[in-house]
């Protein structure tokens, strides 16, 4: 069945890739960019403006909303907490208050930063305890959606990266770009995370459009260090390292942040490499 899909943050790192070649359904992307391309499926919208957003949503009348918009840089969330709250909680509330809550399906991207690293293998029902503002705000958005919407998928994500994507803010992409240029890269070998490839993520997200197994899901690869992840990607993409990738120890909290992804694998039949 053909559905009408609304995408917030459609010009961002994840939104732009997800929106590309979206076939089989009608999709409309919302962006705050001034200079829009000739893409008729992009609409300029200030998500902090409830009146403007409500009018646009009413005109589009979406069946499914992919909510990608927000302040994605964790450091900027700490530096500008008021702006961060508006761009996470504020726009999520505006969006929820603009739609048919009972019949609209929402897909929201959250973060592994809702956890503090204490639990070795946290499941979706494990106790949350964000250490930083970004995780706290994402968790607040999760609760707003859970309490307001019967039809939702909340995907808790670790680090999302491409294969050296210049539009990415990820250290992984920056490292691959520099290694391709022949530069030396220093990568933590003691800081361990799960990771998500951008193309694999968009594959999952498109699969959710017709999925009714609602709830919270953890996504990500097996736990590995930044150094090991970059080394693996270099091998996959034929990037010669030649001693230019240097392992170093870092001081980041938590030093280890894992996600238990069994629910995703068993119910949605999806895995990340």
C-alpha cells in the first residue's frame, strides 16, 4: 500500500541519504535550509514554529513520519543547552501536537547515550542514566513519543558513519578521508563502541515503513574500538594504511558503551556489520 511519508531533517547526514531514491511511496522532506534544490519533495520549514509546522503537516497529511531533525553534535548540546532543548524536545512536542496521534506512525532516532556504560550489555528495558545533555534530551523525546503515540519505532543508535562521507560529523568518516589523502590518523584503541553504517541504517529505516512491531530497538555492530573499526573499514574499502593509523589511548566517559541488539535481530530480522 502506497503511503505518504514525512521526513524531518531531510537535508541532514541521515535524512539526505534516506530520502534519496525513495521509491514506492510519496515522500516529503522538511528542511530549514534557505537555498532549496529543484527537488519538489523538499519543503522549507522552521520546526520550532508550531503554527507553520501544523499547517504544513495538515497539507501533507502523512501516514508515517521519520523524525531525524535535532542538534546532532553532542558537544554543541553541552555548549548551548537552551538551544539543544528547543531543537530536541521543543520540535518533538511541536511535531506530536501537529499530527493525528492515534493513526500516524512515527520513527524516531535516539542514542546509546541514554546509558552510562555501567551495564555490560544493556537491553531496551535496562535502566537509563545519561551522563550528558544529548542523551538526556533524547531520552526526554523518547518518553514524549511513548506517552503520546501508539504507533512508533524508537531506534537507539550508536555512532553512525559512512565510508568517508564529507557531510558526516563522525570521527570515523574524518579518519577515512584523511587516510585516503595520505595523512596520519590517531585512533583510540581503548574506547569501545558499537557502530552503524549509514547505508545499512537507511535499509532498516525503509523496512520500518510497513512494520507494526512497534517499540524501542537497539541497533549497532558488535562492540569494537575506534581503532579496530577504522582498520576494518580500510580493509573493506581498499584504503592503504601503511602505518598511518596509529593506536592511542583516550580518556572518554564511558570508555565502553555496548548495546544489546537481539530484539532487533529477532523481531525485525536485521543485523549490522
